[in-house]
C-alpha cells in the first residue's frame, strides 16, 4: 500500500490570496503537492459550513487564505473570513477534534514566501494528526 | 425578539448519543435572526456532529431541517414524517418550538439544542441585550421609556440603590445602572419630577409569579362554530 | 440546460518544461462527466487555432468551455471574444485553469504527483463548470461626464487638472474662499451634504455658500487634505513654543530659527491611546531635519519617533541623513519622551536601539504630526465611504488600489489618508485623476453578472446582510425581504457567507457549486 498522503484543502480568495499563490509558483521554489485550492471571490464568502463539509468529505486539514485584514480588496472581507474560521475552530474544539486542523492565513500580493510557509505548516499538522477517525486506530 | 444561544456541542452530543437517527430542526424566526438556530447554524451543527461521530467511531445519522416558525403547529406538520421517522429530535429553536414539537408528538423524545436566554434587542451585529422580563404590566411610561424591571439587577421600582456608581451597576460594573439611565433620560426630557414620584408596590400576579399565563384575544379566537374538522371533535 | 463542456488544453503551455503528460491529461478529461469534446492544440492563442476550436465547440454543441492555457493572464482575449460572439457561449461559462502556476511550476520536481494533481484539478474544474449558470451583465448609461473633486489643495488640483485634460467636466468643492486657478468650475465656501446613487451616476447635494445645490456626477475624488492646525498634547503643553513642521520650515527658510539644537518629535501626544498614521514621522520630518542640518551643520538635529514612514525613493535619504550626523531615536509608548519639569528646554526619552535613557537640551522643539482633517467625518458620512480608525479616509487595498476607496467611482488622494509631501500628493492626485477618467470614459456602468441573489421565501429580514455588506448593496425592500442593489454589489459574497437563513447566494459561487468542487477534489487522488 502506498504511503498515505495528507489531504489539504485551501479556500483561497481570488485577490491577494491567489496573487500570493501565483507569486509562490513564480518564485521557483517547490511546495508539497497535497494541497488543493478552491477559489472564492473573497474569504468573507467562506461559510463555516464549507470548511466543515470539506473535513466531512475527507480532508485532513483546511485552510483559508485571504488578503491582509487592513489591506483587503473587499474592505472587510478577510475580517469576516477570520471570524468564520474562529467559530469553526471553536466548534471543532467542542467536539473533541483538533482545532489546528482549520486555520486562517492572510497574505498580500507581494508575499512570495508566505504560501510555502502555509503549505508546510498545514502539511505538518495533517501528518501529525492524520485523518479524523476513532482513537486507537480503525480505518477511514 | 427571543434570543437564544447554542448549547455546548459536548452537551448536545451527550443528549443525542444513545440514538441512531437524529432529526435536527431549526427555525427561521427569532433564533435565525440571533444567529443561533437558522439554516446556517443547523447545517453547521449537523456537520460538526458528523465529524465528532467519525472521530468517536459512532454510527449515527443526522438530518437537518428548518421550519418557518417552529412554535406553530402548521409549520411543524410540514416535517411530520421526518420527526416520526427519527429516534430523537434535536430542536434548534427557542424552547417554545421545542415544546411545540414535544406536545404534538408526546411519544417522541425531543431535546433542546439551544438555551433560550432573553427577550433581547440587537445592540449591534452579534450583541443582544436584555430589555424586558415580560412582567405583564408595563410601567415604563413613568421611567422615561427604560424598563427598570429588566435592566436593573434588583428590578427596583424606585431607584437607584446605593450601589450605583459612575452610572454603573454594583452587581456588574460593565453594565449601566438602569436608574442612572432613567435619570439621564428624564433630565433630557425635562421630566425630572418623575424621579420623585413613588411607584407603589407592583402587582406581580400578571408576571410569572401568578402562575403560567395564557393570553387570549377574544376577537381573534375562533368560535367552535368557526372551527372545522378535528379540533371541534376534540 | 444541456451542460456540454469543451475542454481546450494548450499543449505547449501545459507541458511546460516536460512535466505533464498532456495526452493522459486529455484522456482523463474526456472521461469526466458532461465533457463532449477535448481539444489539444499547440498554441491556444493563435488566431488560426482560435477559429478552429470555436468551430469545434459549435459542431459538438458545447455550451461551456474550460480553457487550460499557460496562465490566465496569457490567454488572448480574442479567444474569449470569439467564444462569446461566434460560439454564442455565455461569458460566465468560460473558465480557465491555470496549471502552470498551480501545478507545473511548484511541482516540477515530482512529475508523477504533478500529473495526479493536474488531473484532479481538471476534474474539479469540470465538475464546477457543469454546475455554473449562464449570467447576464447589464449596462446603464452615465448621465454626465462630471467629476467632483472635494478639496482644492495640491492633490485635488492635480486630479482636476489631469481629468480636465482628458475631457471630463471638473467641479472643485473648496471649503475656503481663497483665490485659485482651477480647471472647470470652482465652488468656493462649499461643502458636501449628502450623496445618492452609485458610481457613474451619483447625485450630490452641495452646500455652496448660502444655498444648497444638487449636482449629478459620474465620479468623485476626495482630496480633503490634513488638518494643518497646531497639534495638542503633553509636549506642547510643557513647551509652549513647540511648533508644527510647517512653521519650522518657515523659520528655517527665513533664517529666524533660534539658536540651539533642533529636536523633531513625531507627535506632541506620544502616549496617545492608538498609534495613528498621522503620528508617524514622515517624509517632511526627514527632509526638514536634513535642510536644517545643511543650513547650519554645527547644530545638533535629532529625530525622535515611534514609527517612520517615507515614500518611494525618499528611503535613500536615511543614509544621507545619517552621514550628515542627524541623530535618530526610536522609542515606544512605555517610555515616551517627556520634558523636564524644572528645565523646560530638556527632553528625556529611552532610546530603544541603544536601550539607554537619553537626555537632550534643545533650542527648538518641533513635531511632525499632522492630525487627520476633522472634515473627513462629514465627507465620509456624505459619501458613505469608510473612515480609518485614525480619522483618515480609508483607501482600498494598498497593492490593488492605493488611491481608490472601497466604493467604486470614488477615489481618494493626498493627505486625506495621512500626511504626504507635496510631490507624493501631486503624484497621487494625478493617479486619482487618471483612474477617475478611466472610470468615466466608457460612458456606461456595467453591473450584474456574478453578484448576490436573494431567495425571498427564505429571507427573515434579519438585517444581518445589510449590516455586514461594506458596499450597502442589500436592503430590505418593500416586500419586507432583502433585495440587492446590483449596481452596488461587488460580488464578494460576504452576505452569502453570513446569512443565517441561507437566503442569499452569490452567483457562480453558490454553496452547491463550492461543495461540488470540494467533493470532486476529495474524490480524486492526493
């Protein structure tokens, strides 16, 4: 059986978030291929529901990437996004699931290094925690 | 409006743990508006519970529905099948909706997903403050439109008490002293003489102290003659 | 709806430095549901190829297209135009997948996983595309070509000058009645009262002298400037002859500067509860320190600040200033500069860099701070634009719109945001003038498309969307349900994300479409 790879889903805003991803690609540095991006116009569009559903559908970790809070294209969108992420983190903690599985990040279009950091930190979390399953083993 | 808050998820999980089929029912009325039990919250709760079940290795099916108003039988009827089909109903409405379903289907187990808290006013997005206790005999005509029953920790009729300092309440200094607010309001309205008016002891029988209250509006109530079908026979 | 998808893979580009197996990719795509045709071409941007692939879409009866080009910005716009005009395909049903930046470049060293990721990416894009709806955009003609400039300072005049040069009718609103040479109309002793409408067709009410006038305009530039009055704070209280920068400049220019060292602090109120952009030491503080030092090199000049912000190439002057012998002292709020009670010409501060307490005698004390213009509040209220916590007009994202406000059609420049030097203010004025011209030039406002939509039956009129939207697009209509002013909606989807009744959806980013994409990803390999 091949080694299990982490499943990382990222909700990425189409403005600074995507700029940051493109810049990361153009920087010629490699990052882990386990990350899949879902585009949203703004992180304010992300509903806690989308994050929970991604976890339900089998993602190990989910991150949301938006503009810097004081530099958001849609003025207050990334603040909204952060609040949703925090709420979901609270819900996960209450259900006994590690809240680190969900994280909010902010970047501006000039932060080329940021996306590599995001992917590697989320990958670390995913590898440490593995898929959501009963304690003491069992399959997915 | 009625303001409620979601119960902690582990408390909810404990209530529904022994059952296999759970119907989660929300409400589009007050609890949707106070962001506690609308469609969004119902979906998120169902999703979080499924994740928890996966984590805990528990088999349980959860389905979410949202009603227009859970406190009205006609709306509840719309999901009757789902209710009857489930092992337990988790009601994400205020206690009124929970009890409506409970009274309609007495053999069904129904548990509350929310703590019904206050009659509150949205002060700003996400902040609700209590402004009425439902005493059944409103006196705010003499208090500048500010209710001391709900807004004073001691429900004083003739305040303020000695604990009022700098406009804050001694019970919780984050909260404004209701009687300070009344004084300021009356001053603004040039009606300060009302501060000297002594309000006689209140007749609390119109409040919950008088026992469970039932409000009847005779002109709205249907006569037996107007009622059709089952209700007449009952 | 038929939901037939044509997938166009640009071979040269998707292959990149040979990382992906394009044939395998095309085969995987052709097996995806709803895909009716997969075309691999060598150059998707060549005009000959364009007509053949559009023809292919027509014959196969495709109603939606997925283009896999080199990168989104590299696709020739004529390809999209050809699809819309000749292929009769709705512009919202043409999507692109940027494999170059998402897969090829960052995973070049692992071709096997790159291939797998590219296939999943494509599958998810196809699934999403199949769930999209065709949308329409609408146009509304602009009734005027007027540009209103609020404030006739350096930035405002420059903006008006530039816009007038491009044929806009400029109307300058100026608070004072100082004589000015300005293009277009100058309304002296006037101020904004309120605005109605949206970018392209604003309706302003202006108080001009004694009478109120209504005025239609297509765009607005806010150039209200800073508050060039004297600052107040503990330092000015203790040292009565402390002067703002512009008076220091006057005395340096006239040669009336008293003898003794010169100290320039950032703000007269160093303990102020919030750090304001207006309180940063800025270009002029540095420039003035330099010119003072140059005028009399033997004089000690010290610059004391918490934050320093200079723009553009002015950063190069730091070194020059250090070489000239200007002393820089950075402090923090815990140990702010204070004036000795007994010796009113002595200032004490803890230097963060050296971690030592410095005590300075000065002959002249000046401060850099230029408070935010108090009129900003009135202007922001009238225009319904946000104001920053420090009282300046808030601009949009720094990279994507340094002189725009969040409200389309309203631009901001100069010290209205925070203090600027004359040259920066002029440059920003020019930028705002050009952007306003660009905005007005088409003569129409486009709206609609991927914007928010309300399902009235689900709406509880809870006002959550109304309070959340930064653009004031949702309102509760006559039917007692939320409605969206499409002209104002920017399509960010904050309302859709927060609606407790799930009554709002954002076109092309609906909950369903997003979850279809998520599922498609998680079904695929990782």
